[in-house]
C-alpha cells in the first residue's frame, strides 16, 4: 500500500514494500528552550535551521509542532507552515492536539500534508476526519480510544480497524491512513516494546497499512537511550514499520542499513550515498 505526500511540488511515497521514509521530529518545543523562546518572539530562524539540518541528515518529511503552554497555536502553526514552505520543498506532518490549529495550517499549506494525529476517541474522529477529507490530507491513526491505551496487540489492531473504517466512511482514501501502534516506555512496563512490535506485525500482516511511531518514547528515563532506540527501531522495521518519527541525525544510518539487509537498496546505492554525504 502506498501513501503519497506532497510538498510544494516534491512527492514522497511511503510504501509498505519500499524503503523506510523518515519523518523528522525536531521541530518540537519539548526539551528545546531555544525553540520555545524564538517561537514566542515569532522568530522562525531557528526553526528553519532545524528544518535544514534534518533535511540534510536524511529527513523525507518534517513533523511541525509549535505547541507549548500558553501558545496560540491556531495562529502560530500556519505561520510556521508558511515559513517552512517558503524555504523548503518537503511534505509536512502537522502535529497538534488542537483541531482548529490543524485546520488553520491546512488552509495555508501547499501540497498534501499528514495530520498527526487522529485517534479512535469519538471527539477526535468527529473533529479531524472531516478536516482531513476537506483538505485532502492523510492522517496518522493513533491506536487509542475512549477507553484509553490498550495493552493487548489484538485490541490495538481493532482500534486501528475502527479508525480506518471511519476514515473511509468519511471519504478518506484507505491508503491515506497511516497507523501508529503506540510506543510506550519500557522502563514503566517490561512488555511495552513487545506489545508494540506485535501490533506492528498484526497491522502489517492483516491490514497492509503504512505504520509510524515515535520510537524514542520507549527509552524514556533510561541511560544509553540511543542504543535502546536503535535496537527497537531495527526490530520495528523488520516487523513492518515504514515511516518512523525520529531525529534523522541519529537514525538515518540505521535506516539505510536496515533497508540494505532487507533487500530494499539494490547494490547498496542509498547506503553508500548516505555515508559519502557525511564525509563531505
């Protein structure tokens, strides 16, 4: 199954049978005080620096999150989108819990965006699916519902099916629903990663949809986080992860290597190009 996103003109194809697509996570004020202060002043220069560094490191799509306490994201998110698209031709993943901010950003965005995210709670489905349909956006379907986060892979699969069914009923193409099976902290639950991996396998094998997740969540509170994240990322790609949300400066090498060993990189062309670019 293929999900196609578009920047101003650049097209990115997320393919369940193709190489991994990287969604850069770094335009997010969480733990980035400099980004918070610059956004408060509506100075987008640092945001643009983060965008360029991620693109240079291998990001195919940029997640854009400008939310922090007290921000008027209905005003700030569309301004950020305009600034980014004035400088770069790359698809955007609009990241906000506020449906009004998502709609305001879609109103000014060029191309075809991804919404991060819709879940199976009725309020989320009713507020965001019509917006996605109106603006032709793809959606990330987060596998939680009005009962909260399920701890059984089969239950998360059912939630994914519900989101897909409701999206299709709302007029969204099936291929424009990307499933997020939820990555939870393994420090809090020893089985958290195994549940997520099994959910990835079920979604890939039974539904055939593209799959994303914020992989760095699993190592929260632990030392050597990059080692843990990389181990989980490699396993997730094998199980069916197609478009992780992560820091491209940390995962692009692993992603290129995974694509190579899974026969998604003929003659190691992309793998070699990545390491040649690092030496320039």
